[in-house]
C-alpha cells in the first residue's frame, strides 16, 4: 500500500512522465498513468469523469504536444490548440473533483523573448513571446494562469506550477523532425559516426546559449514537491542555473558519441532566443539542486538511444 496516496500522472508515457515513474520516490505513491488510448485528455467530459471516479490525492500534469523549433514552426495550430485543450481539461476537471493538490509543468518558453536574464518568474507576461514557439508558450501560460486563478478563488486547492528549463534524457524522442536539440544532436552525430561523415551542420552560428537539465533531475524535483506541497512556491523555475552555447552541446555530444569530425554553421536556419537561462533563486531557497552534470546526462541519454536502436 502506498505511503502517500494516489497520484494521477498525465503524460505518463512521455519523457518526463517515464522518468517520474522510474524514480525511486515513485514507490511512495499509487500512480495512475492512463495512456491516451485509455483516457483522451482532449475530451473534457471523459477527463472530468475519470478524475471524479478516481479522486486522486494529487495530479501531476505532464501531458502535452511537444517538439523543437522545427515542429513548432510547422504546426503552430496544434501546439496552441491541443495544449490549451489538455491543460484546461485536466486542471478544471481536477477542480471539479476537488482534487486538493496539482503540479502543472510549464516551460521556459513562456518567458518574453526580450526578457532580461536570468529569467525570473516575475517576467511572465511582460513582453512579446519568441515567435518560433509562441503557440506552445501561450497554451502553457493559460494553464499557469488558470492554476493561479483557482488558487486565488479557493486557497485550499494547492494548484502550483513548475517551470523547467530545456530537458533531455532517457525516454527522449530522437526523431529529427520533432525532437528537442540535445536528442537531435545525439542522433545526428551518431549517424555521422556510423556513416563516416566528417562534417555536421549546426543551425545558426552556434552562439545561442541554452540551459538543459537531465529529465531524471526534474523527476526528483517533482516528486519532492508532491511530497510537501505546502512548502512549494506557487510558481517556480526548475533549472541548473548555468548555460552553454549550442556549439558546446554539439562538442559534448561528439565526445560521448566518439565522433571526431568538424562542425559547419548553417546561417540560413533560425536559432531562436539568443539565451534562455533560469533564475533559480526560488529553487535555491526551496533547498533543491539537480545532481546530474552534462557529461553524465549525455552519456546516459546516448546509452538509452543505443538500447532503443537495438531493440
């Protein structure tokens, strides 16, 4: 029998959800993680009925349509519509079922494009968003604000939002058309290694700076938060507190993959925001920091990639 109660995890088969489920602290909970076949979160009636029937002690909302710059630019309607619909259905369904605790996962793409770094939580909605992922960002802002409004109207409902920086890790997507940068880079360099190519392209000039965190570390933060919702701030960044250039990530991946070639910069491709670095002041005050450095995280992610390739 679980020590802490029942936890409903949306997106339980995605990267974040899978890392939460395999974390040691997951054993403290009875976890419900219905697949999209079992529960269509775009169906408001079905979602509300599920929450009413199961009455979980907490919801962790990690479901959504995700992807990198290329996918966001190609499908802005889906990134806005699907994520808005899912967020609304889960949060309002939990409220209707009087679920006492909810952790909503947002993304640093919600910050204005020109917001000064490091990105502090107070900067949300203070300026225009990055155009390449605006639809996804708008949907995440809606969910964040909905949680805040519910908390204002009903203080006993602890509906709070974590804002993770960019993520990578086990259970990631390595599809070049839909994946985020780090898994895409790992897959690209692995292919170059296997095919003997000695040059790999980098989108843009490689100077844009990004903060990437290993997904297993986010799982650790989420499950710690779930165990003590009173101590968790209503809105909090979750990050590593430092960043690297895009070229640095390519170099780190090349080391892990053992590829010895050179990089060429494709200046015709977009690079997105020049820098996205979280202000981790609230996280530090909360008393948490990620434990996986870039080299170890890259190695674990590449190992997962190889296991998936061989299966």
